[in-house]
């Protein structure tokens, strides 16, 4: 009887030990699953934990792009506030060099002096500059030489370039504008233009050209609408496809300048550029009519 009892106790003990080992294995596997889930949650939460304010200032031509990117970035990071002002390219670069904003928007390449002062050129998209006239103008295209002659004052009447007998009203941007800087540099007419009006924003140029008989102006391609007519240049239409192919000569970079390299910026600014260069950010650039960067 004693032997039977001893055997029973031994069997029961072995069973308890085996159950304990199995439970331990199950517990370890369960723990691994929990830890894995926690890591995934933390990764997801890490994206949401990004917070603070990022400030941009500069080119009025970059208004549509900057606003769209700010909206998308804040949707991705709800605890972040992204603000942008449109003060002109020169002012934007001055602000980022001075440290009063995180990013200076410029619709032209940076000057050597600006780079020397610490500004770094980060090209985020490519834009075309459209030459526009009022809708009643019968001229639908110009050569590069004709365009230069008009802006330098050598040609003053539309009849000289195949149009009606009407004076040409030359509209341009203010000094410091990235669009003006790029336009004049590409044509080689820096400080040689005979402007009738120098306006301080892309919108103002559009409105002035649309409402002024005989007017001609230049604006960012992405803002062109039915209120004006975009002229073909050297027989090439102003389209994203022609700009990307290199067939349309009036194009320029859209730059988001930083003081120092991107890698030296705050976590928030680095996250901004990761977003801008991401598939989603470049899709936004394409949606507002720009050429994406590779």
C-alpha cells in the first residue's frame, strides 16, 4: 500500500512539474507577443509624439506649395504647428540666415553671398515661369529674342511682334523677388528691364495683366488660370512635360533654405524635409503643378 502511495505521489509531482513547464513556455510566448505589440505601439506613438512649431518665410510664388505641404504635415503630425509667410525670396533667405525662421523659401538658386553666410540650398521642386498676357491679345507666342526686346524696351508695340497696333505694358515683380531674379538671369537682362509696373506678389501680377489691355507679365506656371493667356516661347508651350524634358527655357528651382545642412537641424525640421522628399510630399508638389525632384 505504501509503495502504491509513493508511486502515486511521484506521478502527481511529475505531472505538476510538466504543467508548470508548459505554462512557463506559454507565458514566455505570450510575453514576447505583448512586447512586440508594445514596440509597435511605441513606434506608432513615436510619430504622433512629434510636436512644436516650424516656421517658413519667403517666396510668394511658393505659396500654393508651402500651404499644401504645411497642411499635409500637420495632418500627419497633429501636435505640430507649421506656419508660413510670403515676404519674397530675398527676405526669406535673410530671415533663415538671421535665425528668425526655420526655413527660407526661395524661387531661385541661392547667391554665393547667401551661401557664405550659412544658407544651404535644398531644392524641393522645379517650377516653370509662364509669360502671360491679357486674354484679348492676339499674340500667342514669342521668341526668346522678342521677349528680351520687350522687357528691355527695344520693342514697345505689339505690332512689332505680329500683334495689333497697341502699346506693350511691361509688368514685373519687385526687386528681391525670386521670380524676377530667375526671369532676368535666364534672359540675361539683370537691371536692364523697362518696367511700367513693379508689383510685390504673384497674385498682383496676375490681376494686373488680366485687367490691363496690352499687358505682359511673368508668373509661376502653377498659378496660371483662364484670366490670362500663357505664351509659347520659341514655339514651346509652358507645360510641366516640356519643362521636365528641358524644352521650355524659362524654369527655376523651388528652394527651401536652411541655416546649415538638414542633418544639423532640429528633429522637427529634419522630419519636415523627410516629409517633403517623401512620396507623399512630392505628390503634393505634382498636384500644384510643379516638377518633382528625383
